[in-house]
């Protein structure tokens, strides 16, 4: 009986240590869960994207910067096989320039711009309203919160912020930053 008890205790300890190690290896800026756009699946970002170079963007479908979807998709297509991804987070924070439903947003992005990179549920990115992900990114960027749609944050493979870029910095201008991180 003692042998069974000891084995059970050892299994509990191993499981506990495994859970603690998994939690400890999660980069804080990626230690968030997000629901996929117009879906029910929720992803733990560090589990899915840890070890990749990640660009996180607050997007909008009805904005003057919306054509940046083309550039974001081009970067994603060019570098995804080397460990790069773009994560889009639609936001209504700036001018309410997003569709009413997530399904409309998903359809627009896919059909109009051919977006294949991961898109997540509509969120808040603006200072004072930012969800925990964008709050953490802005704090890591010395308070650089998005001031409009298509603000881009880039994380290295260790989940550290390596750049924060406003909407006037188009995706094609970030090629060097991405290549250096890869």
C-alpha cells in the first residue's frame, strides 16, 4: 500500500512541476488567451506562438490604413516558414471603424485582402480601455499605446518587445526588423 501511495505522490509532484515549468517558460507579453475571430476556440498565445517572431496589430476594416492588410499578409506569407507570424486584433477604439459582427470582419479580411494570418476577437487597444495584452505591450513600449488603428508591436523569439510602430509605418518598412529577429 505504501508503494502505491509513494508512486501517486511522485506522479502528483511531477505533474505539478511540469505545470509550473510550463507557466514559468511563458513569455509575459504572450501570457494571454485570445478567442479566434468569429469562432469559439481560444488560444493561449504563448503556447501557440512561443519561439516565433510575432507582430501584434490592432486592425480596423473601415480605416484609411486598412490597405495595410496587404502588406501584413505579404510579410506573413514571406516569413511564416521561418518562424514569423502576424496576429490581428480588430478594434473599434478609433472612429468605430470595424464591422458590427466578427463574422463580417472575418469575411471582409479574407475576401477583400486574402488575410490568412491569425485574427482574434475584437478587442480594446486604446489607453485607458486597453485589454491586458495591449496594456502589457504598451507598458513594455514605455507607454506607447496605439493612437489609431494599425499600430504594430514586434516581439522576438523570446517574447521580448523589440519594436513599437504607429500606423504611418507601413508593414513593408518593417522587413529589416523582422529579418534581424529571425
